[in-house]
C-alpha cells in the first residue's frame, strides 16, 4: 500500500467517522422538555402527538398534591423544569415563591374557556398578570357501586358519618377535597371556613376515617372501587367512573344536596426554564381542541376539558 493510498483511506475513514458523529450529535440535539404533572398529563396518548410534531421528548415526573411538587422543586436546580400542572387554587403559592413566568393571554384560548370557570381561572391571575391557565376540572364527591348501596344515601354527605357503610369505604387521600367534603357534611360552606371551624371539621374527618377500609391515592382508590374491595369512594366523582363506565356501568357518582368540591388543574411555565418558547408551545397544544380531548380522556383519570372547543365525540 502506498502512502497516498493509505492517506486516501484514512481521509475516507475520518470523513465517515465525522458523518457518524454528526448523526449522533443530531440525535443528541433533539430537545427535551421537563414537566411536573399529575398522572393524567403523563398519558403517552396525550404526549406523543406533540412529541412527533415537534421532534421533542417530554420528560414527565408525576406527583400528587402541590406540597409534594414544591418539595421536588426545592430539591431541583433552577432550569430543571419547564412546565408544571398545578391546582388552580395553588397558583398563587407558586407565584409567591417566584416559580412562574407570566403567560401571554393573546396566545391562549382564554375566550374559549367554559364561562362557569371564570372565578376559578381568575386565581391564575396575580396583580393583573396571568401565570397559568385552567385546562381540566371536575368534582370531588361520592363515587359508589349502585348495586351495593342505597342510592338515596348517596344524596347526602351525612351518610358518611354514620356506621351503615363502615368498612366499605375508601378515601381519596388528598387533603383539600376531603377537608371540604367533611366540612360540607356538617353543614359548613367551604368558602366560609375559618380557624374556629377546624375542631368540628376534624371530628367529622375522624368519623369518616373510622368508617374507611382504605385511605389511598388516585390509582389505588379507583382500583378499590372498581374491583369491589369497597362500595363507596369519598372524594370520587366522574373522574373515577367515567373512564371505566363501559367496563363497569354499575359505578356511579352523585352530587349530594350539600354540594361537591370543584377541582381544577392549571398549566404554568417556570420562570427559570431555558426553553420557554417550547414550553409555551406545549401549553398551547394541551389547550388546543385535540390536546383537550386527549387530556379529558387520559388513562389515569377522566375530567372535563376547560376548552369548550375540545374535539370530543359521543363515542
């Protein structure tokens, strides 16, 4: 082999190596977006269309409860997270901690939100600036198996305080709706609760807990009701029964005469995100008719889409 031939082959090999390195670098350059979410926002059926359309990967970390999410954030570095799903009522907590950037209202479907959500969505605005947008809502109330209970009992929260259904109840373990439910069971209005009401609310909570077979999270509480381990789910609602109604039509929910606790989730963008354009684009997708339809029927739990134009069908 001549020196020229060797040099030629070496040059060819080097070019091939450089080309391979370019391919690897190109793959590595594919953007990631990191999101802190409730489990419904982690459904691949919801995420994949956005990932495919934008050539990105959405990395999600699931949590239950704002307190848990804030603990995760405290243990993270600035810029680790881009988007957060947060209870609408807790948006202010995030803003007070300096976590979120304002969102541009003119780039979001504000006018398409259900009119009944106006008071809830206002919680996403602090000092005239919008820091989040409501994307999904529903009610924490009583879920039950209609073949195992007296349905008239399910029309009042007072039924949870007696011992008729002792050992047949599961409690969805999230403090906000359960405290609200206990308060309404003793005739209190959640919007008017004060510190003076807490002893009575605590007593009601302990009565309900004393009747419970399980106090557990989203997935386990749904499973307990669906499998017949329990007959009643306190804190349940359409978010439990809707997604599995075809498989188990006996599962129902009620809005008792005392009322139900409205839950709503909102989307926010982190102030320290290094990918704010992509983060906003993801929020826009989740608020789009397609994104809303997929989110409303997410595998973890169903709920009402906040956008009136969600692309849902009767099927």
